């Protein structure tokens, strides 16, 4: 039996602008994961079961019209392998359609377990490219930020089509992730931003440029350990995302409630129009902030620590 897993992720700064080549900052959420288990099942071919969704896929040229079958087919083709007699069971702790990278994490966990079962050596770069292919197939024009942060399980400074840049976290810091409970499809929100961009290229470009500048400043603060300075940057980044039309009433309420309860900063995270928001609180006010978030309508709060990862060291 082989096992693997992959983390959820949060985008700290720069979502949407990232699609247009501006920098963004993202980190894995290692405590919330997609998990895969592969069992040898002679005579079955390759079967993939999503246990919590009660779905089953097969991998093969005609069955690659679902994300998992697609990833398996691409991977087998890339490494010149035939479908093995294997049953892979997948489950995920990551909320779906909530900006936490559930799709990329499931693909990554599947890729890892299949490669382990086939005993094929691979680089994270190869795996990242395969997962990105699946992301492109299902999400239109993704920047590649989700698959990169999840495959490398590493806080990153991300610029589309550029080599991965690892963030040096000078001082680990905690974030709260508030789930609005509202589902939202990344592709729809990315399409909305594209329409805005097409109707007012210069106005939207100015917003993207400011967001890109915020990501660059955030990197400096993270790498110098002046974490508190991230708060105002988060608040401004959220205002710019509101201007792009990617927030929602509940996201705005949660951000306002967190800041009103003493948080240093808060913003939506990921595609927006639902999904998650993140909060930079401190020990003294964290409980008040959590209470305020729940009152504002958050259905779940996850605590996470942004810290260096051992994977690339
Ligand atoms: O998948 P989500 O909801 O975390 O959104 C990804 C971030 C976007 O910038 C909105 C899209 C992208 O591909 O970068």
C-alpha cells in the first residue's frame, strides 16, 4: 500500500493580478490536506475513487474527461507507462470551491501516490507541470499559483512563467482563515475580471500594478520579520479586490468585523465572491476576532502558521 498527501493553500497577496503576470504571495496550509492511498488490485486496471464524494473514475484515453482521470492519463503518457492494476482511494479535508486549492491538492496527492506505486523517480518541477495542465484544462487561464505552492509545499513569491522563488520567513506568524461557506467558481470570477480588464484596460492595469507593488512590499516585510506591517497591506489589497468586483457582502462583513475586533489586517483570499478570507490577528485579540468572524457569518475558522517548509531546504 502506498500513501501520499498534499496541502491546502492560501494566497496572502496578489490574487487575480497574478493571472496577468504581477507578483503574488502564497503559502501552504499543511494541517488541511488531500489524501491518497493506492492498493494493488490485480486485473482491475487503474481505478480512482473519491471516497467522500462517492465517485469513481477509471484512467484511460476515453475516461480522461474528469480531472483525476486526466491527471492519471497525462502522467502515464509523460512517463511512458501503461495503466497499472491499482485502486487509488482519495479523500480531502479541503473545502471545495473555496479558494483553498482543493482541485490542485487532489491532483497533486494523486500524482504523488501513482508515481510512488509505479516506483518512478520524478522532480517536483515535472509534477508541477502535470498538475498545471489539469488546472488549465478545468480553470481556463490559471496563473499556476495554486499548483506551485501546493506541489512544492512551500511559502512562495510567485510570478507567472518565472522559476519558483521561495520566501524566507524571518519570523513565523499566525493567520486565521475564515470560511464564508459560500461556494464560488474561480473560473467565473477570473472571467469577470477579464471582462473588466477588456472594458477598461488602463484603469484595471493601475489596480493590478498597485496589487503587484503590495506583494513586493509584503515579501520584504515577511523576509525582514516585520510581520505587523503586513496588516495595512492586507486591508489595501482587499480594497483593490473590491474595486475589481471580486468581493462579496459576506467577505466584506468578515473583513470589517475582524479589523473592528482589533485584527492588524484582513482580506479575501483566492478568487473571491465567496470562499475564504484571511486575518492577521495577534495573541491578545485572537479570541475576540474569532468571535467577531463567527458573528459576521463565517462558518468555520482555521488557524494556520506561515513558516518555512523543509521540502526545498
Ligand atoms: O483557486 P483560487 O480561488 O485560490 O484562485 C486562484 C487565484 C487567482 O489569482 C484568482 C487565479 C489564478 O489562477 O491565479
